[in-house]
C-alpha cells in the first residue's frame, strides 16, 4: 500500500466493533473506491439490526480523513447512541488528525484518547454488499455531510454549501 492509499478494516465480537482507518482515507484515495458505500451499508445493516455495546475507532495509522468519512464516523456514533451503547472511543495520537476531530466537534460524541494500552487487531476489509451503484455514493456523501453539520453550528456553516450542492445533484 502506498502512502497515498487508504484502507478501512474492521473486527467484531459480541457487540464490540473495532474500525481501523489507515493512510489517506478519502473518496479519491481508498484502495476500494466503494468503501464509503460499504461503510454506510455496514453501519445501516449491522448497527440497526444488532446490539452494539462498544466501538473503538483506531486512527493511529491514518494520515488524512476527508469530510465524507468523518461524517460516516459521526453516523457510527449516532447509531451506537440509538442502541444505548457507550460513546465510541477514538484513538487519535496528538497531531493533525486529532486536531481535525476537535475542530469538527467530534469530541462531543466520541471519547477521544491519545493511545490505548492494547488495540484489537482489525484486519478484515469491509464486507462488500451488492454491486455498489454510483448514485448510492452520492447519497452516502450527502448523508455523511448532514451528520457532520448536525453536530454544531460551525459545521452547519462549513458544510451548508456542500449539502445544498449535493442535494441539487440528487434531483
């Protein structure tokens, strides 16, 4: 994997989930261009159908995360909240990724820590469902940005124009 590529892995056991984001996680750099759709489907199918007690998101090897994927992480936190689980824990060492989380206000819905004593190995690629459709990608991007905008006024202002544009493209 080159430094420019990104990947998303997961592990699950008895209501506990671990997601690991590696490299540059964006629509343009993920090894699997449909990982945003796969992650959105994963959240919708698994988190709404199963009891999710704990979620750990490992960002220790992430170099960059775009707003779509930050929105998907936000959707994970919201799904866990709906299930009455614990606030997800994000492991983000000091640096630009951690600053980005704080700037977006994600500390309001995540327990953000700098390091963990022991991280569960998440090395399974996200499952792929049916053949992803490009129109699903637009829906996923729109919903991810709506989730980020719902967090706080600053995000609402930041993503207002993006959401308006994405909504127009949906028509």
